[in-house]
């Protein structure tokens, strides 16, 4: 089972790897990035019934606060 610190670390990595989407080829990369983010969110939800998919998706956006509430 994953823990809060795993989700936070992965969200930070997703922030760092999000393409900017300013060029056509970057839109393809952005679509791939979003697909991976959504697949991770679904996998984490299956792994942990307390996992909040919408919070993870929001935390993957650059500049978002990834620290989970205690």
C-alpha cells in the first residue's frame, strides 16, 4: 500500500514533468501526461479507499501545494 509521502512525491514529479502545451507536439505530450496522471489517480484509489483522486489531480498541477493535510 502506498502512503501519503508516496502520493506527494509522485505529485511533485508530475508537476515537474508537465509540458507547457504551447506547440502542437507539446499538446500530444500534455494529453499523454494527463492520461498518466489519471491512470495513477485511479490506481491509487484502488489501492487506498481513503485516497482522494480530485486532490491528487489538483496537486499534480505546477505550483500546487502537494502537502497532504494531517
